[in-house]
C-alpha cells in the first residue's frame, strides 16, 4: 500500500508536463498513475488544478553557522527554505571558521544534526596550501569552492597557475569545482565614495576575465567547473563563446535578473552585494541568456546579515556588508519570469531543481519526480497569487529586497521525503527532519 497519493494535478519536470497522480512510499516517489487509477494509500489528497514540482535545489546559500549565527543559523535558514519550496540547499563554506578540513566539515555536520528543516549538502573551500584532498573526498561534499578574488589570502587562487593547480588536484576526485569568477588584478580597494566608487571597483571585465580563466583551466585539466554568480553582459557573452571548450556550467541569481544599479537609490544597503548590480544593458543580456537557455542554474546566493549590520553607518558604500536574503523567495521570483513569458514552468524546474541536482552529484535523489527519487514535492496552485513582503520572511535578515512583488501562483504545500512540512503559510512538521546529504555520484554531468 502507498503511504500517500496526490490526485488531480499536473506534474512538471524539466522535460515537460504530465497529467498523472503521484504515489509515495517510504519517502520516495513510488508511482506515477494514470489519473483516477484506483490505488490504495494511507493518505489521499486532492490537489485538482495544481501543479506538482520537484522540490527546488538552491545551489548557493550561506547559512552562516558556525560563527555568524547572529546573521542566520541552520534552523532559521532552513525554515525559510522550507517555506519557499527549497527542499534541498547547498551550504557555502564561508562561515567562521571556513569549512576547509575534515574537522570543520565534521563540526558542521554535528551542529546541524536535528536542526534542519530541509536537506542540506555541504561545500568545501579549497585552501591555497591544499595538497591532499582524499580525506575531504571521503566526506562527499557537493562541491569544492575555488575563489579567485576578494577572499582572505589563505583561499585566494589569484593566478592562472594556482587555479590550474587547484583544478588538477580536483580532477582525479571527480568533485565539481565551483569558481567565483573575478580577477584580483582588476579590482580596486575603495577607501571613500558611494555607489559609483563601489561599481567602478568591481568592473564587468574582472568577472569576464575570471570566467575565461576558469574555462581555460577546466579545458586544460579536463575538470568539471561551475561558474558562480554571474551578472554582466560581457561575462555572459564570454561564457557563451567559450563554454564548448570545457565541461562548464553557469549560475546567476534572481536579484541580478531583476535589479540594476539604479535600484541602489531605493534599496541602498539592503541591495549591497558582490557582484554589484549592473546596468540595464547587463540585466537585459542576462534575461536574454535566461530565455535562450544559456543559464544552467538560478541560485539565490542567500547571504543574510543582521538588521543592525545593514543599518549601521559606513564611511563608504563599499564597506557595507555584502549580501542579501533570497532562499525563501527563489520560487516566487522565478514565477515572475514565468508570468512574464520569459520562461515556462519546465524551464524553472530545469534551472532551479534538475540542473543543480545533476551538476552537484545528488541527481540520484533530487531534482525530479521520477520513480525512486526522494518525494520532495511542491504543490503550486496557479489560481492563487503570492505577495512577497518583509513580514513573511523567516530568515534572520528580517527583510526581503523583493518586498511588494506580487506573482501569479502560490505554494500551498511542501513535502520533504514524503512528509508534509509546509502547508498554507505554516511550517507543519512536528520536528525538523532535514538531513545532510552527500554527493554520491560524482562525475555525473
Ligand atoms: Zn555567495
């Protein structure tokens, strides 16, 4: 007997839609049934007229624990994720201390136990002095992060030689190398000035150069590489021209698809992040890439700070802590692009669920509602709207840059491995049931 059957919906996958009832057993998708086919299940739910999507996989989240828990922690960040339909998130290593060793990885696993509302994969930062990564490989991180600019010296791979060395180390391990693209030699330190000085210090050329260098290093070493948050026309064009040279994928964020530097006048510190918001031409080039299918993954770069930190006085705009919340609003902001006709629902699933799951080595469990996969299910009612507002945000950041946005479609229920965790605006799981998951299938493209 099935544990659960959802009846009357249309299933949305990266490849298209299918009218079917969905059966769940032991936390996994057990059957896709012809509509109204008799089946016995302990629980039967009617979801007529709704869409069922695989839970979203946010590939770029900073949960801030350990060390920065006044900004966010495992509990608050994954609560926000669950309420937004992100059933798996991939946690970046830039906390205090950075996650860069067996010990720091184990500490994170221990701290997170019993406090996760969604499943979480852990990412590791590659130190400059790294030489033996086999112990790290055994932990099954979902990626290794290679930083080329704007990070402490211990993690800075700022020359092509050090980037090459990093990717050569990763190649035999099969772990996805994620490169935050930049070029330290093109960045300027900013000691005074406002938004304009900040923008000038982080030029699109630095991003585009970083992308070119990462793809060349990946081509030469035959290592799989993923390019992190990209938002310039030159960067996207560089990726488009060069991607065929290597096994490479690219990511952008909803905020970079929606805002330009003009929005700093309205949102100020709340929009301050790296890379900076760009011109309307850059944003439009990014949107064109989204429509044309060039963007592999949309992730949020959820990087919250406390209200006190964002509201404090800073001598220069560049000094404001960079980053904003986003994990709770990934689905809603992407529904905006669906409503506008930029993408369709299968494309949303492809960029926010299927692709990140496959790319980060968890595609055997996540990213699809195929039989045997984890029953991470979103119920989306197209007859209702979603209004994003500050008060509804569960992140410790306490605000959203998308306040006031209204989009067609509303998330009415979220299942994590077959268990209902969110329903009609409320988290309903009696206790957090999220798990740390590893990349069990390194090497899948
Ligand atoms: Zn980030």
